[in-house]
């Protein structure tokens, strides 16, 4: 479950049972722990892919792509 500290920084350890270990501070995304578990540059590749495909993408598309249940 996501949680925030007293400074408003958002931390996400697990999402829908999958380990993420990212933190969002202002407009910055810290992915060091995600990359530790999933390989160097893994988070950056995901972000770049999302930037390229975000036009017209629905939440149902994302659920189908990740295997999440609606």
C-alpha cells in the first residue's frame, strides 16, 4: 500500500502484489530499488515505453498488459 511521509513524499513498495519499491518526491521518481530487483535501467525503459504509448491508452489496456484483474 502506498504511504507518504510528513514531507509529502510518496512511497510505493508493492502494488497489486508486485514489488515496485519506488518513491515520488515532487516531480522526481526514485527507481533505484526497483532497478535493483528488476535490472539496471528497467524503470527508465518502462517510463519511456509509457511516454510513447500513453496516447489513447485506457485503464483496461493497462490491466490487460499487466495481467491485472479489473
